[in-house]
C-alpha cells in the first residue's frame, strides 16, 4: 500500500490550542472520565479560549484533504478524538465524499457533555454527523455515541448516521516479526537478568498516565506480598512505565506516585524484592517482557482498547495469566480466559493476583491457548476493509432510496 505524508501547517498558537490544551488537557481527560473543570478554573477558561485552535486545526486538515482527494467518489477514514470536527467540515467541502470515522478512545457518557458549552457541543455533533459510518471500540460505546449525536442527526440527502462497534485489532504477523527482531538484538546484560524466573513474574506495562491506574495496581500487588513471605521469595515485579506527558501536573504527580510505590515494593518484608522500574520508552524491551510474564496486570480506569493486553496474550511463552480491567475495550476479547477486576477495587486486584499465582500450569496454558487463538484471528486489513465496505453499502442504500 502506497503512503503519502502531507503536512498540515499550523502556527504556534493553533498548535498549542489544538494539541497541548484541547487534545491533551481537555478531550483526553474528558473521554477517560476524569475531566472536571469545576476543580480547575484554568481548564474552565481554556475550554472556550483554546477551542478556536482545535477548530482551526481540524479545518486546516479538511481543506488539505480536499486538495489531495481524487475527483471521483473519494473515500476517507478519519481517526479519533483529535479530529472530531473533520467529518462535518469535509462533508461541507466535498458532499460526494464517503467518510468513515473511528473513535479509538472511550465514548463519554451523555451526562459528561454538560461540562462543554452548548455551542461547542453542537460543533462536535455536527462534526461527527458528517460521517457515513462511525466505528467505536465496543458495543457499550454505541449508545453513548448515539446520545451525543441526538436521535437521528439532521443529514439532508445523506440519511441517518450509523454507529457500529469495530474493535481495533492487533496485527499478529507484524507483532511476531517485531518481537523476533527484538530477541535477535537483545543482550543478557539488561535489567531483565535480575527478574525472578521462579513462576512469579508480575508484569506491569503502561505509560505514566493517570488513566492507566498504575499507582493503585502497584498498591494491590503490595498487599499479598506483605501478608505472605512465600510470595516475596518467588516473585519479581518489573514495571515498564515510560513518562507520558511531562507538562500537566497530574501526569507529573502520577509518575512520582509510581516511583514511590515501586520503591516501597523493593523494601516489602524488610529485604530486597526484585522490583524494577524502567521509565525509558523501549518498545523492544516491552515486547520481550510480554513474552516472559507469569501474570500481566492491566487495570486502567478507562481505555478504548489497550492493545498491550492483546499483544501480551499473543506473545507470551509461559502460559501467562492476564488480570484485566472490565473498563477497557480489550476485556471483551480476552473473555472468558482473563481474570476480571474493577479498576477501583484494590482488594479485588490483590485477590486476583493471588489466584493467578496459585493457578496450575495446566489451567494457565489452557486459558492462554484460547486467548492466543482468538488474537491470531485478528486482522487490521480486514478491519479497515470491513468498515469501508459497510459504509459503501450504507451510501448505496441511501442513493437507491433517493
């Protein structure tokens, strides 16, 4: 497939308002359920002031797209919360264009939209309504998305907008190739050499983002280790937590809390436990770690998908067990073979961890093999083609009805 990269020029003001404020400080938090401007007057002021930069960036992209689209019946797929306005803006410029929009992050509950001014809510609704098809990550995201759009958005000449679940897949072939390359380049001198190999490697992988819930996960790991010396003697806790965004205070506090929790884990029971924090963003190391865990604990507060959990299910070579948050899209793909936890239930995570560490190897391998088989069937090319085919069928029905 040929790829062309086209730059969309933005000045410093537009870029700051678009990326730093609206995308990172407002929309990301908003979609993950922890945006509350009543607690942050600066964020409240920024909502309206910086929306102009977000709108201008989306409009610049729509105009650039228009200049590069073919003349005859073009198709466009637009992705995620950074481009919510593009479908509507593009529809206005090219009414003949087929448009698919996919939302990768969780869709906010309808009540959350009250934090945004009415004119901004309207802009978002009209932006999304420009698509022929909106794909979301889970069936549970369909109703909130329809609620945002209202009961049948007004799309003269284009019929009703369709919202369907199209969960983002992993690419097994690409993942295996990348992991093989990582193994070929690996040395025996890295921190991995200090991790326990006695059936108790508890792996944590996630950015230093408050939505990833890492401080609470580490607190849950600490609880059974405090009670049980037998576990302390056999487990290691590698935590791969690269810094995410260094400007927002919430992120800096989250990273500091991760460091503090890992330091506490290293002193559990009065002696050194193998608890290793790695903050460099090393994809190869993460893939190697996913091959060799006994327990992978992934419990975000909210996550559209969490591809790490899917990758871990496919790559692992030890019959590893996944403890998965019910608040992430990947949970449905891992069912019924993962262990479920609520992301706010620290005690529940601790109990699930003890259960996973006590599980027989036969049960571990049975669960893992079933998850692995499901992951092997995932195909990003089929995922993309399926949405385009579905949207084309919708447009064909509309033309026929007209």
